[in-house]
C-alpha cells in the first residue's frame, strides 16, 4: 500500500482493497447506534464482486440512515486512511424504479445491512459518465450477469422522461451509449458472453 501526493502537494488517501473494505463494514456495523442499510456502488462493488483489486473511493448510499453513522464514517476515514463518499447513481440520474428490490444483499454486520446498489442503475450511471474505466466496469458487470440488456433498456426508458431534471446530462448522448452497449452484446452468441 502506498500514499499518493497530488500535484498540489496535498496528501491523498491510500487505495482500498477488499480486506480494508471488509474491515470498514465490520467497524461500521459495530459503531452504528441503530439499524439501517448501506448500499455500495462503483469501486466498492467492483472489489467485492472481484473485477477490480483496488479502488480510490468507497461510494455509498445510506437508506435508511443508521443512527451514529456519520460519526463512524468520520472516524474511519482517518483510522483506515480511505476516501468515503456519499454517492450513488441517483445522485447523477433519476432514481430507477425498483432499485431497492434489485439491490444485491452482501451481508449484515451488527445492525447494518450491506447491499450492492442495483447493478442496472450502476450501469446506467457509468454509461452516462462514459469514461473508459466506467465502460470497462459496465462490461465486467454484464459479463458477470449482474444485469440484463433488457433490464438496461427498460431502466433507461423509465428514467428518460425525468432526465430534464439533470441539465448536465444530454439524454440523446446517454440513449446512444445505452443503445451502442446493447447492440454490441446483443449479437454475441450466449457462450461468448
């Protein structure tokens, strides 16, 4: 493990691996003062599912928020030297209907239930950003059968009328990225997926 220093000379936090993420879950479960749910997204999901070895940030959504969780997060950011961000797909896109039901249960630590935030919504969010790493993540999620092409199409169609509420997004660009992704994999024989 190493520490990076940014171009501005400011100390950056170390990368997070699956062991550090598991430790974070254990301590959050112990420190929380009541029940709640934490939904991991992005790199945290990638670590736990196994298509990445490390991530820079642990992105999560609290819903419902466990009592005392912000004090625990502040303490753990320092103690474990990691970045913890309150971020999920619904911070960048309209909420995809049924996201809670499609979120995948990871486990319970103390009174906190941990989940992977709905992979279909994660895929849409990553396609909306469109960076190379995001596209690779969407490919990895699809190859591991964490979402379906029909589910992706249906989720986009469900949120498309609400995209006007997100002025930084271009609905046509997102539609094009979703369609291109679906076309790329639709024609592949099942055994190649």
